[in-house]
């Protein structure tokens, strides 16, 4: 597996809110592994909120992860995010 610390933060965008415990936990776990990501607060960005709703059956579920290949994951565990980023890095 490649070193995920070298993965460009553009490979992962996290749609979050400030008050979401699942968002905070995922960010904490990624930060501990020094895995970069771009974070967008859906409460501060109407377009981001609309995107999250569009990939979650009309629901504003966070965290929602958007990967550089266009795929998404809703409330993914950190291990799944790491695996997906490793897959993208080795593609």
C-alpha cells in the first residue's frame, strides 16, 4: 500500500457539519493518519448541501465522502476511506 500521506487532498472531499459527531470522528481518524482531505460545511454552502442530497436520496446525510473518481460514500468508516484512497493512488 502506498503512503496515503502523499495523496493529494483533492482525492477526497468530505461534506460535513460542525456539530456532527460522525464527521468529527472521521476527520480525527484521518488527521491522526495525516491523510489529507478538503472539507466543505454543508450548512454554509447551499450547492454542497444540494450535492449531498442528490447522492443520498434527497437526504442531507453527513459525512459524505466524494473521491476523485467521482464515487461517493455515506458515513464511511475511516478504514474504508483509507482503502479507497489507496486504490485511487495505485490506479
